[in-house]
């Protein structure tokens, strides 16, 4: 055996160990058993006997004695004949066990002492390197020094524990082939034939993979990822790239997969999408790039209707907003009607005032002044709501009139499925089968396109002039396409979640090892650097990265504002009618709903007029002693009467 590492319980060198080996050797020769030698477990057996002897000596010294008794828990089950009831147990076994745990002496195997859990206090192992028929110790493993150490454990016990990784090392290991260089793993035989790797010879989007006609070399983004991943494998791999396809059009990737399955190719490297149907036949590595199908559609500035000013809000939002204008107008009228001349007058005038006041707040141009505290509070909250609504409306309308919108009505995959117009796809892509089998789009609607220029021409013509309404393709191709063509954008989001991987035969060891290597490339950032090298984006990417769908503003977005305003109106009305009811009950002993409504409707005199009337009342009252007043004088107080020039007192 070459290069094998194993563990052996550590037995320190000592005079007792040497004496035991000598005695064993003499006895084995005496009885003609010279082939028997003492191993590690022999030292443990020897020390175990001495440990038991010391424990028994301490046991008897403490007054212990040997006695046994039957245990009622020991009995046979029905039908058994083991006669367990005949067995007896040692009565003072716990005391003997306690004495064994207290044993502490130096034996042939080293220090014999146990911790609270019954384990040796300093367990250790020798790390053995097997070399042919011999072996060598390359280090030690103990729970005192840490995992690895070249110093014997008993030499470390006199030093403070140090488990630093810097101090954990071993002597060099002699690996197979009598070399100290760490092996890389299994390798392909030197006389093995090269791996035949099929590579798609693309006509379009050559940045990903293609054959250079001038030099005959294969290069591209996918090739760089493959070669970088191979460099991380612990063994060399001999391979040969074989172009698949004529180069005048994109090849069929399904046929390439079939050739790997039929052993015509050992593997396939390129922009190969991982699909369910393909994974049934072959194995794929970990995806080295995430991708998915997206929809391409033309964009331009476009106003769809002359009623565009109504588009920022939904119908529900318009209705609720108009309703709240009227509600706030009515609430303010109720709060101001009794004390504010601006909110009084004939019924027709009051209705006009309600409408005028409520809708004039939209432009903050209301001319009526609010005098009550409750009315001012409601108005402040409502003006804040109006400010938010007007600002949102302005921003949304600006977006509708200026932001680029899709020229077609496509906003996602549902619009694509419901239409009857032609749809484009890339030659050789799995998008064709996906749209037919998964989306139930008629094959007669599909148009094969072979280059980015064909993409742009077909979208510019449109379905009515022999073009297509949209193109379905994988995102890496789309990102590269959008870096050049600026009048096209992505409609909606990805509607599949795929990835590109390298294809291998079933149970190929390269599939697992390359997957690990691809993960390493992703973690150290090498995948992104390779992508930046090949997939360069132009100035158009920022403008056309995604289709901006300017949806209408919905009621849900402003529900909180309307809720706050509604609660404020309700609270203001409750407080107002509570105050009115208290005044009514205080001054009107005869109570009815009609009288209360009349009291609320009646104009409240100004507070300065009330104070002046009370002052005149007090000044005109005679200073007659209370005892000289008649009952009529007490029951009928003077009341003010308005004349043409002044307020007189009338008895």
C-alpha cells in the first residue's frame, strides 16, 4: 500500500512499556509463540487489569465486601427458558465503579486517569503514513494541542494549550509514486483518445460561440468559460472541438444533443439551454449563466387617444375623488352655516356655494373664509389630500404624454397568446417548441429569424406588412441585441427560468467536476469578467432595458388619504352636533327634533353682540334689595329690545 494515512492510539515511550515488551518476548519464546507481539490494545489490557486491582484494593480498604443478591427485574418473558431470575447482581457495584473512576497511576499505556464522563484525560492518536510494507509517524492528533502536531502529546502537556491553526502541521506525506507532491486525483490515461466535443457553429450572435473562418479556431464567451473551468480540475483533460453546423445559419441544438446521446460526441459545449426534454437524455453541468424567454416589441412615443387627460386615474378613482369633493363641501357647509354669512342665503345659493367651495379647493382658489375651528381642521386635511392627488395626477399625465410606450398592445405573454399575428423566434432556439407545446401558439404563426438585422426589420415592418408583432428569445441574446438597436424594448418580464450548461453523456465524471469548477468561477467573479469581455453593451441599453408600463393610478394607492379625510369629517360632525345638542338642551326645555333642526339652522349671534347685551342688561338693572323684589320681578327678567338707534330695556 502506498500513500495511505491512518490513525493509531498513541502509547508514549517509557521504561514500563519497554519492560513489558521484554517480558512478553521472553514468555512467547519460552512457549514457542515468538510470532505473537504486543500491540496497542495489549498495553490497554495490561493497564486495565492494574486499574481494577487498585480499585479493589481501595474498595476493601474502605470496608467493602463481596455480596450478591437477586433482582426482581430479571425474569423471563412468557414462553422463554433463559432463567434470568437465577442471575444475581453485585450489591456494592456502584462503590467499586466509583473507585475505578478515581484510579490515577502511570501504566504501560501512559497516564491512566479518567474525567467526569469516564474518558481518559489525555487521549491521543499517532498519524501513520503507510509506505509499502513499512510505515512512518508524520504527526499526532490530540484534544490538547488541536488537530495536528509534530510534537508528541506528552511534551505538550507541560505547555499552555495552543489550538492556533498556524501551529497545526504534519511532516510531509509520501504519496503513491514515492513523491511528496500532493496528487491531483485520478487522470485520464496518457494513451486515451481525445474527447470529441461538439460546438455549435453559429451564424448570429457570434460573441457567444463560433468558428473563426480565418484561423479555424473556436472562440467566444462559452468557450472561455469552459477552458477556465477545465483549468480548475485536479487532472488534465485532452479534448478536441468539432464545429457543428455550416456557419451560414444557426444549427439545431436538439440535433446536437442527440449526437451526444448517440455517442457521436462525448460532450457539447456552447450556448445550450437546459430544458426538461434534454435532461432526460443527457447530463448538464451547473448553469454558467441564467437566462429565460422574453418578448421583444418596438417602441415609440405615442398618444393613443385624445382623452389622454383622463388616463392617469381609473374610473373608480375619478368617482371617489369627485364624491369626496362633495362630501367635504357639505361638511364644511354644516360646520360654517350657523356662524358664517358666506354659507347662508336662499337654498339655491347655498347649493351653489357647496359646489363652488368644494371644487375650487382643487385650485386652492376658494374665496369663502372658514371661521369655526372644526371647519378649518377639516379644510386643512382636505387641502393636503388635494395637494397629493394633484401632484400624482400631474406626474402620471406627464409620464403618459412623454414616456415611450409599446406601439402594439403587447404587455406580456397573455397578449401574445390571445393575438393571431405572427411571432418571431431565433433559428435553432428551443423557443419554437416551447411556444407550440407550452403556450399553445399555432406553429403557422411562428417566423424563424436568423440574425439581429432580421429581428429589427421584422419588428419595424409589423404584422400588417409581412413582419412580426413581437419576437420571443432568450435574455442573453436580447441584451446583446438591445445594445445596438435602440427602438425596441422588452415587454413584460421573463416567463421562463432557464440556464445555459455544458452537456455530457450520462454518468460522466466530468459533469460533476465541471459543475464544481463553474461554482468556483462564479464565486471568485471570473464568470462576470468573461461576460464583460464578450457581451459588451452599447449606449442603448439604459434607454431600452425594460418596458415601462405606466399603469393608471388606482384607488388603493390613495386609500389611506381618503380614510384620514373621511374620519376627520365624521369626527368633526360628531363634535359639532354634540356641542349643538348641549346648547339646545341648556336653553330650550321644550325638546323636539324639529325645534333642534331649527336651532341648528338659526344663525348664531356674534359673540361680541352677546357680551354687549349682557353688559347693558347688568347696567340697567335697579339696585333694589333682593328682599324688596316681588315674585313677578324675579320670574320675569328684563330683556333687551332693539330700537332704531340703540338697545333699550323693556320690563
